[in-house]
C-alpha cells in the first residue's frame, strides 16, 4: 500500500519517504480503515524524531491520527463503510488497523477536515478542563495561547462561561490568540499585567504546554488551591519551583496524558463529550480550520506548509 515511511528517527524533512509498505496486520480485533484524511500534528513530528512516548518500530509508517471508513470491522461491530475518526500509529498510509476502543463514529454531516482532527486536540481540551476542575465564572490561564489546543479550550470555555487568559510567546503570537485576553511571555511586566487583569478573580487553573521557567513566573498570579496541568514540553529546561511556592498557595501540579484520561473515562461519558464536540462544530462555536491539503506523495510540500510562519489551521494529508 502507499504510505509515508521512515527507517530511522530524525528530522521529518530528512527521514520521511513516500513509497510502498505492507498492509497493516489486523490483530486483537482491530478494524481495518481506509484512510481519507490525516492532520499533521506536533505529536507526529515528535514521533518521527523519536521523542514521543510511543516509540517507532522500523520501518515505521508515520502518523498518529486520521479519519476514513471501515473496510473490515474486526471486533468493532461497525458495518463496512462506516465513517470513523481514530488515533492509531501508521495513519499516513492508505490503510491502518485501529483497535475498536480507538474508533469514533463520524456523522455524515461532519466533513473529513473536521473528523480527522477530532480524536486528539478537541478531546485533549476537554480532558484538560476536566482535570482542572474549573466551573462557570472561573478564570484560567493557558500557555502557548496561539496553539490549536489553546484555541479549542477557549471555544469550549466560552460555551461554559469560563474566562480565558492566554500567555503567548511574544506580542505577535498574542495577537493571533483566540483566548479572551492574551499577554506576551517575554514582556518584562508580565506578572504585574496579569495580576492587574485578574485582581479580585485570580485564575483557578493554569493549563501549561510550555514548561520551563514560565511556570514559576505565573504561579504567584494563581488563586490559593489552583491546579496546574502540564500537557506539553515546548521548553525542555527545568522549572525552578520551591516547595514553599506550592505549599503556601496550596497548589496542585499534575501531568496530563490523553490516553490515561480516556482509559478512565466511562463509555457513556466519552460518547457524550464527542457528541458535544460535533454539536459545537455544527453550530459554529468550534472551528477546526485547515490551512492546506496535500496528497501523500507530496509529503515534503506538506511539511513546508506546516512549518510556515503564521499558519492558520492544520495541514491535512488526503488520499
């Protein structure tokens, strides 16, 4: 089958190649999916570089997410032809094997551009808000404010009556953020401006995908008892945080992984959350924009578009 393959970990532009790969083996009741759309995500790049929690087995078909239709149901119980979204390694290929619990049935009125993105970022946003334990009327901080996940969190928060303040890398990124308010992390007066904005309503949570020294900078702005949810590693440098900073504000600081959160989620609740996301897509309160589309054999053009400055939306690999 046609696929994008890599034989060693490294920079995507150097190690990825378009070619032929064996069809996926259907094991453990996995369904076989004819893949029609696949977004390029930061997780995909980390996987290719060998820096993701899931490690490649060479030769490895790239990609971790997508959408398509069932061609062999396996143990899923879904009819052939059912449209599905999924997360599974090897999605940058004509076909992929997906475990039944990783499949999401996609309604006919949801286009592939949206369907192929639903399994990771929107569910991550819901999981982060669930872990943060915030309620209507609360304010939260979100780092990497111009990111896709931050934008989805902000959209969900508007529906739920939660205020969002984004912390972006710089003023240019802050201008692109869709949070209610955005500040630049490189502003020397960041903390003072943040405390001025939140006087009388300090943030109840910090959703952080950056890490590093920024976390310690933002801690004094949080309300006592606030929760810090770490879900990304953009800055690999350590965060210099003392026990006193945590104790005196009674802060809780935890790591978040989508797989662990989903594994603990009751089936009915998972279905209800997915239905909420589809409803938000229909009524326009949630947007999952696409910046460009490329067929698999133009993977290097797709990588270039993905790396473009100011890109608005995901790059999608089509059939």
